[in-house]
C-alpha cells in the first residue's frame, strides 16, 4: 500500500461523463496554473487515476516546435521522449517505505500506447485537423524556457517538440499499467528559429486559446470510440510487462 503523501488525491480533478463514458478530468497544474512543472505530484496523480479504475490517460500538453514543418497550431501525436528532467520521482518502486516493494526496470522502447495513438491519429485525420503522426518530445525541468544554445542542441539530438510535463507522467503510467497517449499542441518555435518571436507566456497562451478546440474535438470523438473497444488483451499485456519488470527481494 502507498502511504498518504504518495497516494493522496490530486489537487484538482473532476468526475463526469463525456458522451456517456465515465471520465476523470485532472488539472495537473491546478485550475489557475499555480503548480510549477517540477512540483506537480505526478505519482499521486497517476496512482489516483489507477485507483479510480482508469484504463486510459489522454493528455493535452502545450509544446514548442523544434522543426520547421511543425507549425504553431499543429497537433503532434508524440511517440518518443527524451528526458532532461533532474528533480522528479519517476517510479513507484524506489525502495522507500512509501512505495511499492522491489525495483521496476520498466521497458520504455515504446513509451506511449500505440493502439490509443492510432485512434487519436485517425480521429484527427477524419476531423480534418493537421496532425503529425509521430514526434519525439524532449521534456525539460523548467519552469524557465530554453536558451538558444539548448534549443539548437535539442534539435541536433533529434527532438521534434519540447515541453515540461511528459516525463515522468508517461513512465509512471507505464508502471501503473495504464494506456497513455499525448495530444501535443505546438504553440511556438521555442527560440531556435531565426526571424521568429522567441517563446513567451503571452505567445503560448494566445496560440493555445486559438487552437484548444482542435484537441477538444479530437477527445470528444475519440473517447466514445475507445470506450467501445475491447482492451482486455492490451491491458493484460501491460500488466504482465510490469510484473516481469519488478525485481523483488526473492530474486
């Protein structure tokens, strides 16, 4: 069992139905965006969703584009990540008294649920929304934005978009056996692109406000489709992967 400081409920979440499908809506930064990326209790959020019986986590995230072809306003269904965080707990199995026993060496070759991503990509296409079907997300610690040198370096590393929250969410969801997929909304070109305004809070909010309806439309269409499908095999496979990944004292 997890102790309260780890398994306590998130600061802000809502229960309800979306097209007759039971859903939980969670605001990771709080309703007024008062929680910095580093201080989000990612483990509590994921564990609470698991405790409520959630089988899928569909997240939206603002991100900066590191590629010419990913324009502000575009949607990216990310399939990989690069981790540049330094201060965040990334496992439920860290050996402490408040965590699960053992050490979990969870495979992360395919971090996001491919089956869920396919649905989101297909829905985006059917709705006529410009979606990139894959992309590597680099997650930085934040809350500051990148320097120009960092932005260029991330491009050389092969990152396509940049944000501050994908890690450790996707890792913890994998450990929890939950299908995780991300709808990344490009808001800017970070600061690498010449003759473009560098990323700022004002610019991010402006682009998000103009394009939030795209992500909303995808979610409203995809959620009932996901709910109508049989996920038994997928969820059993994920559970088995976690079980095989835990090195317990008996080993």
